[in-house]
C-alpha cells in the first residue's frame, strides 16, 4: 500500500503541479462562472463548485504532505551523509531532526553565539586590514597634444 501511494503521489504531484493542470483549473472555473446565468446562479450551481473544490483540496492536503515528507527526509539523509563524510564535523548533528525541541533550541543558541563571535572576529580583521593599508598616492594629471592638435588628459600614479 505504501509503495502504491508513494508512486501515485509522486505522479500526481508532477501532474497537478504542471502548467497544464493550472490551465485546466482556470478553464473549469471560467466555464462554471459563465454557466451561472444559465442556471440562474442557483444554490445547486454554487454547490457544485463548492463541493468539487472542497473534495480536491481535501485530497491535495494528503498528497502535498506526502511529497513534503519525502523531500524533507531525502534532504536530511543527504545532509547526514555530508556530516558523516566531512572530517572534523560533529557527527552528533546526524539525525538532528529526531532531537527534542529543547535540544534543538540549545543547539540553535550555540550556533547564534558562534555566528556572533565569527561576525565580531571578521569585523576586527577588517579593522586591522584598514589600519595596515597605506594611503593611496594622489594621481597626477598630464596634458599632452596628440597628432590632431587636441589635448588628452592622462592620469598617472
């Protein structure tokens, strides 16, 4: 059952996410709207579109959730593989998505401290570079005559 649903949801998400599916939906809505005067904008006429959109929306929620779950799982596995492969990386970050919310919060705060320290260190490095740089010499301007007798300005340092 799971394999069938996986295949179905993958194929269906490709179809309903296409420009053709959007075009078909626009045509259905336009046809429904144009048919309003024919049916005197009756309750049945309104019920048809309400029922149809409710059913489609209900089914699409499960389809979208399945697709997002699979994508998230694939991304997590790829990141876990990268963490495993990089020397010096903290392997305790593998399966991070399974940590308790409190542990994730602590880790987030740790990374915020690291980022702030990194930003401060980078700012200090930039300040040191500015101090070490020598001021640029002012450019001197030379005026010369070319073959046609007009003046050209050449800047030299």
